[in-house]
C-alpha cells in the first residue's frame, strides 16, 4: 500500500474489498491478524502479519498483552 507498518479498519476493508463490518466480524472471530491495545478502541493491523496471513503460511494465535490482545500468525515450531 503506502509503505505504512500498520493499517486501520477502513484500509483493511479496502485491501480485501469488503465492508468495515466484515473486518469487525473477522476480528470478533479471530479470523484475521490484529492488535487491540488496552484502553483504546482502535484496531491496528500489522501489514507484515497480513502479508503472511494472505500467503496462508500458518495458524493464528491469540495473546493477551497489557490489557489488550494480539492475534498474529503462529511462529513455526
């Protein structure tokens, strides 16, 4: 996209050609890599995680961090 490290919901929706509501549903289902920082409503999507996810490389793992959540591609064992 624009060389940015993180994307917002609207940018992810545009990347995949879906509505913002669909992106929120994917987030609810932990079906897409995202970051949700504690105390903030904003969702962030790390471009490198989305690229790995697009390549179908691996499963996603969910981790609690400082009051928020990270869902990311699971590292190889």
